[in-house]
C-alpha cells in the first residue's frame, strides 16, 4: 500500500478517465462539520451547502464520466446518516452522482467493512477510519486484487436501491 496525502487523492478524483465509485460503510464520519450541528439543532440548511462537490460532479458528468457510491446502512440510522439523507445526498444526486443505498440490517452479503474508491475499474484507494469515524489514512493499493473489488462493487450494486427509491 502506498499512503496518499489529500492532494494526491484529490488528483485521482479530479483526473479519472471514465468512472469513480465509492463504497461507503462507516456509520458516521467525524470531521469539522458545523452543518451537522445545525441539522441536529433543527436549523435550516445553509444555502450553497457542499457547492464545490456539486460543481465537480457536474463537471465529471458533463465530461462523460460516471461517479457513484453505495452507502451502507443498518437500522436504526445514525444521526449522521439521517443528516446525509436529508441534507447531503439529495443535492449530490441532483448534481449527477449515482447514490445508492444498501440496507444490511437483515442481510449478510460478505462485503468488507472498509471504505474504498475504485477509479476506472483499475485503481483501488482505501479510506481508513478510526472507530469514531475520523479519517486516519488514505492508501492506494499497489498490487490490489482489483477483480475482488469489482465483485464487491457489483454485489453491492445488485442489492442496493437508488437513493430516490430508499424508504
């Protein structure tokens, strides 16, 4: 594995050629996010929230690229997941990101508990988190068994539903 700094990871995300896909499994992600605090306090969503990401997604789609993710959940949803579903994901989908939800509450699919990105079905990047959801590292797998990650992606996609259809 080769550790990546955030700038190198951002270059992967900005420069992929065809497809970028994320497997997202943490129940919560801890980062300085005052919007989560606003959401939990019942405040209105700020205007232009996550605007840079939406601009990027629109650019990827306009260039003929795909970007998507499967968001894994288990019931009951965490506060963070409810925040994602109410404030984050709808705008990501509107920008062109294919977000699907995989509810594993009653399923056992032998999927990893590791967040990862697949770029162009060839490059695997792990996102490592501590138990509290704090990002602790970003690593590109040099000799990844890409076929295994593609199988996991395909399995997750088979059992996930588009965000708009999730109940």
